[in-house]
């Protein structure tokens, strides 16, 4: 495993919300569902999803939609989740 992988693990572990959110992507999930499950605002849930998406830990399944985007774990996201 490369240093980049461990940097991602550290990045996720630094934030309890990122770590918890990553674990909730066991099936395709919308940010609104994530917010409800984590009991946080939609704004905060969307920010977490954007952060995970920017690190390529989750991927959007319907990029063209403005509302109702659905995300799932990438293979890299699954590896990071296993490690944390």
C-alpha cells in the first residue's frame, strides 16, 4: 500500500463524522439520507460527501442531476473503510 493510501486513512480518521459517514455508504446513499442517519444538517452532510468525493472515496452515480444525487463507495473507499 502506498503513502497516499495511508494519507487517506489519516484524513478520514481525523474527523469522526467523515469516518462515520464512510461507514454508512454500505449501499447507494443520498446526502439527505446520510444527514438523517447521522443526525446532522443537510448542509453538513453535503459538505462531508463533497470532501469524500474530492478524495475519490465515493462516486456519484447520477452526476447530471442537480438534486437527488446518489453516491456509493469506490474500491479505494472500501479499502479505507476496512482499515479504519
